[in-house]
C-alpha cells in the first residue's frame, strides 16, 4: 500500500506543522522500551531503524492467519515482514511517523506508489539521502546482510 494522504484507510495527524501517518511495526521487548512511555517525539535512529507498514495493510492480510495456531501465526508474521525464522519480535507497536524519513526497501525507494521499479530511479543517484541515510549505501548493506541469513 502506498503511503500518501489521499490513500483511503490511512490515519494522519499534523504535529507542529509536520504531517505524520500512523504506522505499525513489530519489535521485541528490548526494542519496545524505546517506544513505551515516550512523550512527544521518539527518534528512530540508524541503530533502531525499523520496518513499518500502515495498520490497514495488516487488516487486509487477516485471512492469511485464519486457522493458524499462535506459533504458525507468528511464523507467518515474520515471513510477511521478511524476517528470519528465529526472530523473536512478537510485539506490535503503532506510532505516528514523518513520511519524509521513510523509504521502500527496494531499488525504488518511493513510498507513494503501489509498486517499485527493478532499477534505481534517476533521482536516487549515489548522493541521494533520505533523512540521514544514503539510500544506495543502505540498500547495498541490506542486500549483503540478507545473503548471510
């Protein structure tokens, strides 16, 4: 699902002049401490960088969990997120995020479309950054890490 204000099923708020969208992520108890009890803005830095989706995306996938016991449902959840089978993330956290710091984890980082290109778009050259992150460096590192699973 794209992340943009005109897309149905997304919840937006304006915080100090910044439009923010409601997202959900999957964490373990140690990462939960960075979210729980936070007032105001909680910065997700490079160390904590996390995968998110909009809550409506989970609602649209509820059929894939029908008939699963809790262990099978957890495994399917990890598969949907692209996480390793031994991952112990088991807590869903919702929060509002600035889409300016988000990108799609593919060659095409655009989060406002329903699909991504197979090649880097012209605008995502070697100097292209999203927030503090050089996108092509992140992408190469991510591909390398996946190869080690």
